[in-house]
C-alpha cells in the first residue's frame, strides 16, 4: 500500500542529501550541471512532501480493512476455523487406525508423541512422490520408534523432535491418501455428542459441503448444516460451525438411531435448501469483496503510475524549457511511454481478477445424536 500511494521513489531522504552533497563538491561538474542537480533534488523532495501529505489524508480508509481482518481472525478462533496441534495428532491417529493398525501414535504428554512405525507405514511413505522432506522422514521411520510433536513451541524448545506441521510431507501424503479414497473413511457417519447450552438434546441430520470460490483471493471453506429432526429447525451458521468443531474434537460413534424415513427425507431436503442458500450468500459476499479489492488495486496502480509519470513529465518539461541535449529529452519521453504501457498492462491483469467462479460439493452427511 505504501509503494502504491507514495510511488517508486528514487531514494530515501538521507541518500538523496548525501548524493546531492557529493555532486555539489564534484570538481568535474560544471556550474550549470550543479544548478540542474539542485533543481532536480528540490523537485524530488517537494514531491515527496506532497506524497506523504496525500498518504496521511488517504490512510484512514484502511482502518476499516484492519478491523475487518481482526474480526475475521476473532471469528476463526471462536468457531474453531484453524488446525490446532491436537487436531493434527488426531488426524494422524485416525489415519493409522484405518490404514495401518500395526503403527501407533502414543501421547507422552506435554505435546510430545511417540510414533511406532510398521513396515507398511514405511512403504506408504516410500511410495510417495519425491519431496525435500521425504528422505529425512524415511530415516525417522526406519528407527521404528521416534519422538515427534505437532506443536511449534515444543519443537522450538527441543530440536531433537520431528515437527509435523500442516505443510509437512507426511501430513500432505495423508491428505492425498484420503483424496484418493485410501484412508478407509466413509462419507456417512453416526456421531454422538453431549448436550450443552447451544445444542439441545435430540437427533440431528448434518450435511457438510466444501465450497470453493475462485477470485482475486481464492476461498476454500467447509459449509456445515445441522438440522433438528424433531423440530425441522436448523442451527444458524455460527452454531453449525461450532457443532462441527465439537463433532471433530469430541464426537464418538453411536448406534444407528431409529428415524422415520419420511422425517429423514423432509429434513434432508430442508438441509439441502439451507446449504444452497448459505452457499449463495457466501458467493455473493465474495463477489462484493472481490469487486472492492479489484477497484482498490486499480486505484492504487493508477495513482502509483500517475506519480511516476508526473515526476518524469516535470523533468521533461524542465529539460525542454532549458533546451537540454535531445538525447536526454528522448530518454525521458521513452521512459514516460514505457510507464504508460506498463500501466495499461498492469490494469489489464487486474481487470482479469474481476471474474468470480464458485462451486460447492457435498462431502459428508450423517446423523448426530445429542444426549
């Protein structure tokens, strides 16, 4: 943002004064060259003063954006929209339970785990595409029992631990295994939760969709819908996300509930309608945010190039009025043409970001029993 509003300044103030001082005492410069150098420095510094004043006038508009992102971070924390170390540990544990029961992840406490690896798990890792972390992790698995952590703070304190984070080779390999159906999970499940103030006892139907919005800033989110089978009332969006977070962290298997088929069909149709409505609202909001983002980028680029071209135009006007060498004038004219061409290219690239595509796919469903 600073560069967009201030422009591509040739030097910071200190460097400009230093260079100007050198020029003034350079014996090889003529008096005319010294005067021109002083004039150029004066124009540059005056421009910079104007640009900083303009930046100060414009900066309040960004306060709203800061507040927006702060609220989004707060919502992510409140609704569990982030992956905690214990979530990664559960992710690996579930994978081992379905893929290789001879391997085991044992909690040693204080964020440290022992990974007991079988030959099957080792072969699974060896069969993955080449990666910069692959050889080191294979060496870890060859030890049969290795100490690992999913917590960055724990890993920082004990460098002997293997740190498995969301972008680690092994975690990405498990994700790919699930994507290709190798993890053994079924998309329909029966889950049991304890009741709380926000989730009354009863039987619920849940649907879980993956929504992808491709725009200037791509979004890839989960959209849960949780609907009470008795009242046919759905939890609101925030309550649904909280419920999904609890299902992941606290959910347990439950026996198949006895549910009337007509009631289930009615609830399923209602849940699908709510899912479509929430997806459309998400897409509409993404389109509005994307349009505002693109407009701001365009305004930023235009202002940046306006300042650059204006600066060069001032030098060109001065050069023409003082009949400076034609080669110098042609250089400035060429620079201005190049800047104008660059601006057109940048604006065309940003204009392409206006297009928004969105889709959602149902990835899981099931019955939730709250007791």
